[in-house]
C-alpha cells in the first residue's frame, strides 16, 4: 500500500495528467474545425501538443523533487519514458 507521501505524489501526477488532457482537447478542438486536410494549421496543433507534454513532465519532475525532499527515494523522471522509476509502492490506489 502506498504511504501518504506516495499518495501525494500520485495525486500530483494525476492532476498533471488531467491538465495535459485538457490542453490536448483544447488543441484538438482548435484544429479540428479547420479540417484535418488543412496542413497549414498542423504546425500550430503539433506545437500545442508538444507544449502540453512538456508542461506535464515539468509538473511530474516537480512532484518527484518534492517527494525526494520529503524523504522518498526518487529523482528526476526521465522524460516520456512511460514509467516513473524509483522506490514507489506497487499498489498505487
């Protein structure tokens, strides 16, 4: 079972993921009405998606740094690796 500090980290990552998903929806809703065949709009959409991903990883690394300062073995999370490494509980709920 996850400790209170681990649960705080999990909640932070969950909140960051929610913000990321909202940003992705906003980017999609801005791009989609123009029609996907309009390739001139693709760079702006792609930039918005990259910005959402970057903001997510900044938030995750901030939460990891806070957790490490509180005594949980952690470190900077490798960007976009799909797995958060460290000494985290295997049951995250």
